């Protein structure tokens, strides 16, 4: 048995490193070949083969394809397979997710496969039940597989998609050119590709959708950050005019019912832009392959049924690959395979080594008298927070200074806020509070997240006793006044679970929710009173 993958949860595709996923795909090919050739010896190397090993399916959102492929994959392993019937479960009576899954974890259930509209649910459960298992001395840490969470991710679909691409790419990881067609706005299967396609050394992605269905900008930015070449087209018709058309097309079903009456009025136009038509046949290479996560819309399929018996049809094999890939995933997480893995494992980012609150030496030489005609005068004892939101407009600076004062508990003191213009012509905010103030480390962390790149001066007897400069923290959490703005997120107050919000910094200084992946500015992560 191997501990490389054992008890690992798969909440997002990035939970497995590129090397780990490449290993996964080689193993999936090995098992698929063995099943197709009835090689029992190889199949037995993958089977968990333990009737007491519990795998639990919990589908809080309807599913046929994912649920049944996981059920059949689990049965391959000769293990205990259970299902939570949500129609009769206490979850529908307001029972907390944590209590439900903690209870089920105590009944020798080792792997949970969870589908939900609540984004980030499996991430939270993997943390919560891990602590539960530790507290109660369970001999295993329950693992969670995200089988789709709202509009966030669907990592197991991404695994089977990538395996299908690789089969048609000769198991070559060096490059891929892929067209994504359809509802790229709602489709979590295409959102997973923003990071999933990092599997390939060179990636070219063509996004084909009208503006109303185009992929959210945050995912497009992520693709570009990952080094992908990204092109955007409003329709298939326009795409075919570009002269450089991908040999792999991935279609998704338009979910117009989620977008309101205004969009439904344009339904026919939107569907036409992303539906393949027979007149396009002469315009594409006959070696082109079409993929689709299935099922197709029965009245308005983006891949019409006349294509079913053509060489373009890769979606049927893709669907079958779902069972093979999920068999291997269960083998990995159970620890049955993985001994021969040789590569880089996915590691948690190091959030602790970076210092983002820098203490600097106050200037000890006397300053010349300043002109305080704007209204700000020196204080003898207190605090001055300077360089707030430098470069922004005065009204925006004032709005954010009110938030800073509220979050730091400065509303009850004397003093005030001021907007000034520096010698560089840029506006900046200043908060000054006379009196006795002692800011603890937690307060400084809050300030760094609230006002990155500001300066904090602690004044004593008319002199700057201590001075700090702040930078955006790599991570911010454990504050009751933090909140993700995504109402579908497990950490949003509406979930009722009491999950503490947690964020980590993005490359451009924003904050990404650790659960649902929603990206916020530093102004947007605080609860609004």
C-alpha cells in the first residue's frame, strides 16, 4: 500500500500536481487496456478488494452520468458502497453538513463522493471531518471527491476529459490546441480547464461563445497567467473564418434557464452561435474530434445527432472513460496503487514565511514646519495611517476609510479622516486618531489586508515611536468580520454552517476564496454592516 495518494481529497483539479496527474493518466490507460483485454491479473492490482472499506455517494444535486459512473467504478473494487438518500435525509431538515458527514465518517466510510450546489463544500468537509477523525481516534482520515459544486469546479470530469484528449493525442503531454464552445459562463467543466490544461507543456485555447455566454474574466485571466494562448470568437461561424481551427472541440450545454428573461428573449440567436450545423462540415478537418460532458439538450443539442455516426464522435468514448478514470481515482485515494509514483507531489503553499508587516525606523531628524492648511495637524499621542488607497479617486478613498475605521474599531475615538494630494499629484487617504492606542498583531494583519501599502505611525510625546509599512498578506483568515461575497459559497453566512472565511492572495494582489475560488479586491472581503 502506498501513502503518496492515500486519504487525499480532490476538491479542485489543482489538488493533484502535474506529475501526479500524468501518473494518473498512465495508470488509467493501463487499467482500461486490461479491462478491454480481460486481463484479471492487472485488474486485481487496482482493486481495493475489502468488503469493509466504505465508499459513500452523496448527491445533493441531481446527476445521472457522474453518479452512475462512480457507482460502477466503486463496485469494480469489491467494497462497501452506500448512498445517502437526500429525499429522506436530515440534511433537508436543517441538519448541518459537518454533523452529517462526521457521523457517516464514524461508520467505516473512508471515501465520500459529493455533488452539491454549495461551492467549496468538499474542501470544508475534508478539513472538518479530518479534525473529527483525529479527535475520535479513527484509523483513517476520510477523503472527499468533488463531483461538481455549483458553478465552481468538476475535477473528476476534468480528469476524464483530459484522458480522452490524451488518447486522441497519442498520450503526448507536449501540446494541445482546444476549442471550448457553448455556455462557458456557467459551465464548471470548462472552468476546471483554466488550471487543468496546465498538464500540457504548450496550450492554445479558443473560446467560442457570444458575450452573454463567454467565460468569466477571472478564468480567462487564469488561463493567460498559466501561459495559455487564448483567442475569443463570438460564434462557430466566425471561428471557422480564422483559418487556424483546432482539431479538438469541447462543447457544453447552454444553461439559459439560469440567466433570466432578458437572455431567454435572445435564446434562438445565442443557441445558433454555438450549435454545429451541417453546412460547416466541409470547413473543418475530417480528423477533428468533438467532446461533450453529456447529456445533450434533447431539443437543442449543440452537437446535433446527425454527427453521432461520424468520425467526429469522441463524446461517447469520453463518457465511457468516466468509469475507467474514476476506478483509478478510487485506487489512488485508497492507497491501493501509487508505490511506483516518481515525481513532484502537490504541496500546500508556504503562507507563513513571507513577512507583510514591515517595521521601519522612524526618521529621527527634526522635520521642517509643514503647512497644515488642509486641516490635518500633528497629534501628540495617537496613530496616523497614511497612504491609504493611493492613486484612487477621493470619493472612493473616503468610502474605504470608513470601512477601515469600522473594522479596526476606531469609530468611537476622536480624530478624523482626510484626503490629501501628494507631490506626485496622486490622492491618498489619512486616518488620524489622538489618544492611547495599542495595536496588536491581529490588528496589524487586519490593516495589511484592509489597506495594503499604507503606513502606520504610532505617535508618543509628539514623536513617531514605531512605524510600519504594510503589504498584501499571502493569506487572511480567522477573523469574524471576513466574508466571501459568493452566496453559493460554504463560507458565506447564508450557508448557515458557520464556516470561517479564508482567502489567499492572487498574483495581482487580490484575494481568492479558499473554498469557492471567487476573487475579491481587498475592499470586498469584509462584512458590510
